[in-house]
């Protein structure tokens, strides 16, 4: 008698079945638009569906603006490394070589003679010459020759301060910049003391003539200066004070205006060395430009003017500016106030 065996498989309980995968909240759509053949999307549905796209655009713009703001306000990261120093005791002239790591592309450094100022610790110095060349895309070789106050013999432990002019692309003047008016927005002006001449010297007094030159290298404005008041000082001591003693162009507008200030019967200081380093000239001038009908008043101070004294074979003492032009600091005012008071 044959036998038959039947197999039976029990069904799996629902609890043991693999549950369907669930999408994370981050991947779920905010809203599901209906199919084209079903019905048209409502304005609310379309607005909600476009939120991620608009948010992505605004986020990208915000990131770009933040990056641009960071780059625009980043500091000038130029680095100066001294390569060599040479001192010539016979002439008191220093020669210093630098290797400069160039700043970011938004900055430009100017290495010209008139753009360079040097101090050796508290001692004044006169720049004689500068030299530079682009060594590579990232580095510049810069050299400066200067005479320093005092005797360079022996060991010297001083901080060397070198000041150069630099320009940042996008520089602007804030509305609340104290002491300046709108002329700075349209005319960038630089003022230098470019000459000193001492004549009619005798045992006690002499006539001093100090020359000034105004430039506008960035905006190329034509500037005219008319000096209204001037003072000659040594340190904080006033040597001569005058009103309206100026020559040059008072009304004519020139590209590079030059003017002279004359101080008469100035008591001659005692000259121990051949150079006196701490003369200063303060001037008050009326400034006219070729940009609009703008007239303002400039209050300028030109510190640390070195004057070198020499004696000719006849024993006559003469004086002249030692080194290159000296940059002056200034502010603009809309009115004179008490500046012309004696």
C-alpha cells in the first residue's frame, strides 16, 4: 500500500515581514504638485514649491557677498624682511635692503623717493634715494638710502620705521570723517615741502624761504593754493609767525601748484652738526580746484624738516633741504574759525 506525504508551510506572521522604507523628513517634498491632466496648481501650492529654489539663490548670493566683504576688508598682508644693512660712518648714510612679500591684489604699494619716510627709533632721518624691482610675482626687492640723526659709530640698537604709501582698490572717505569735507571725495591732494633756502645770513638773523608743492596723483585735479598764514618752528618753539606772506599763484589754477612761504629775520639757531632735523612749518591755505565751484581751507603741518647748513669759502652760511621732499599732514575745513588769530 503506497503512502503519500503532504508538506505544509505555515504563513509568516505580519510582524516578521520587512516594513516598507520610509523617506527622511529632509527628503520629503514640501508640497506635491498635481499632475498636468489632473488639475491646475493653486497659487499657494506653486509658491510653496518654489521656496527651496529661491532659498538656494539667496543663500548663494549671501555667501558671495560675505566672501567679497571679507576680501575687501582684509588687511594688507605685505611682509618686509631685512636682507642686509650697511652703514657708512664717514657720511652717516645707511643702506637697507628689504625683501617684500607682495600684498593682496587689491593693494598697491608705492616705493618712490617721495612716498618713503624713515625714522630710526626716536631719531629723525632724511631719505636720500630708493630703489626697487619686481623679483617675482610674489616678491619685490626694495632698497632705501637715508641719513640718520646722530653719530652711527658703535653699536646701535634702534627700531627702524619705514613708512610707504599704499592704495587699496575701493578706498572711500566716510561721511563722518572728522575734519574733511566733500573735496576729498572728488580731489585727492598730497602736499609736500620740497625746498628750503636760507639767505641773507648774518650773525643773528636770516631769511628763510620754504617751498611747497601740491599734487593730485589719483584724481588728477588741478589745485591752486593761496597761503594765508604760516609758522616756522623748531620742536615746539615758534621761530617766526607771519600772515599772508606767500608768493606764487593765488588765483591761477595749475596742474602741480607750487608756492613759497618767506620768513624774514629769523634768529639763526646754533648749529652743532651740519644738519638740524626738527624744523616744522605750519600753514593755512585757501584751496581752489577745477572740479566744480569748491573752495576750502587747508590746515597743514610739515614736521621733521631736515635742513643742512654749509659754509662757502667767504664764510657765508647757507641752508637747504636735506634729502627728498617731506610729506605734510593736513585737514580741510569749510571755514577758518580762529585759525588766523595771532
